[in-house]
């Protein structure tokens, strides 16, 4: 034991120096892509602090600027990346670590990340009662005065995918068709399985972990500082990982700091994470059966031509606005869970933005 202890203590300085060296070379050593590197470091630093506060002092997290500053930094980083890495190939094959160990990251994947990061920013602010009432619902001019809603709210809750064509789309299907070129023979089976897992996950997530959560908030079924709100904010943190940290994982693989399979696991870990959270979200589904049915129908309608799905979304907006689905009640708002970890972030909650996030890639 003493030998093990001595060896461990002796290795700490080297390990610490190695860590500082890696951080220096990743973020400070080169002038190239400096703005991207520094904003990325800003995001990772905030992310670590936000996760710590969420786990150990939730009330402080909810009152902190991390609620909006973290996703805002994610949006900023995604825009900088889109303006910086214009030399990447423009292809439907996404090329990120979960689906490929040979392909270069697609420029489409980089650009479309801003679409998902923007949704994550909206949901993070929308979830917070103070920000929702003082900012989002005051951005609609006459509409805000008429019904207490805003154009911004309606747009992000119901109609965000009306403008999806303004962003390019990478698709898991293209990655599967190009498997012979983007996957090594050694890792072909496991990467193919990973691609299918991500594809299926995205298809379900778009409607049940994206729109469903927005509808809950729209109808006032998430109590401020209650259990469900905490669950939903746990989802936003995990969604930040899916939307922004996942691109950093690809950078680590590209730079040689981690291998392709490690990168794949680092990305795919969100899937069992969300599955665990979803297991704890049964009350959100059973407590809101009308919303669950609306989202189930939407999942199948979404497979039809886009105008059909867009018309369906308009009908849903009318139904929720006119009171066909009543506001309030439903789910389990619960009491405050500011201390400890008494509430596990629920999966139904667990994905509002990343549920929608990259859903089109699954097609």
C-alpha cells in the first residue's frame, strides 16, 4: 500500500503538468482560431460551474446568470464556429465522433448546431418564471398586451421548424450509406450500432423531449422552483453537453488526445443518461395524456411531406391557445428541491432542447 501511495503521489505533479500542458496547447498556444478557442474555454468553465451548482446548490444555480449565460455562450460559440470552419466539407454525412472514425466533420453539422443552440437558449430562459414573464412574454407588442403571450414564444414553441430550411442539414442516413468510407473495418460494427442508436434517439426526442416540454411550460404546468422545473433544468445542462461539448469531443479526437472509440463513448453516454432520466419521467407522460397524444400523432405526421406537418403544428398551436388543452395542473410540480439531490432530472424533462437538438439528422 505504501508503495502504491508513494507512486500515486509521485505521479500527481506529472499528471497535473500534463493537464495544464494540454489546456495550454488546446486554448492558448496557437493564434489560429483564437476567438473560437477562448469562447470554447469560457463555455467549458461555465459548464463545470453550472453543473456543480445544479447538483449541490440548486437555488443558487437558479438565481445565477448561468441559466442564460451558459446557453448564450453556446450560441456564440456555434456562430463563431460556422464563420471559422468554412473550409470543412459540405456534405450530408455528419462525420462526428458517434458515427465515424475516418470521416472529417461536416460543415453542415457545424452550422446547424447554431439552430439547436438557439433553441436551448430559448428553453433555458423560458423555463425560468422570472425571465419568461419579464423578457419572453414582453417581446410581442400588441400580442403581449392582448393575451399575455408573445410572437417569440409562439415561434419557438410551435413554429421553429418552419424556418429549419434556413440551415443546412446533416443526416444519419447519409452516414450509414457512406459507412464504407467513414468507418474503419475494425470499428465498423460498433460505429454502425452507435449511428442507429443516435438515429432512433433523435427521432423520438424531437417530439417527446422537445415539443412536449415546451407545451408543458406554455400551459403553465411547471411550478417555479418545483421538482419538475429542476428536472427540466437538469435536461438543459445535459442538452448543453449534447449541443456544444460534443463538438469539443470531436476536437479532442482530431488532435489525438483521445481515440475514436473513446470519443464515441464520450458522445453516446448522453443516450443512457437520457434513458435513465426518462425512466424517472413517467409522471409527466401519464399526468399529461392529451399532450402525449398530440406529440405521438406529430411523430407520425412528421414522416409525411413537410407542409402536412406544418399544418398540424398550426392546429396544435390553436388547440393549446383556445383552451382545448387546459392550462395548469398535470405532471408533478412538487415542492422545492433546492437541497441535495432528492429529484433526479427526469428524461421527459430531460431534453427539451437537445430533444429537438439534431432531430433532423436522424432522417
